[in-house]
């Protein structure tokens, strides 16, 4: 499988919750746990867009 951001051959992938692309761990900027089973993931491209970054930071992770 290929990473949709950097086109590297990857074994494991995660889906960015903002652009819906399959990305590798190197392209993942940040992730946080929303609930016991759900994670919120943002890629480096979405992190550089102010609206998506603000939305990610505003979402609450349960402590």
C-alpha cells in the first residue's frame, strides 16, 4: 500500500480525519485519543491550514 501524501510504500496506515487520505506515520503530525476506542489524527498538510488546525486543537480529548 502507498501513502497518499508522500507515496512511500507502507505496511500500516492511518486515515487523516480532515482530508481523508491514508497516511504513514512519518506524515502524521499529531493524534489524540477522543474516547477509549477513537483517535483523532491530523496530517502535516492539514496542520499547515489554519482552519483545520484550529478545529483539531478545539476538539476535546477526554482526560
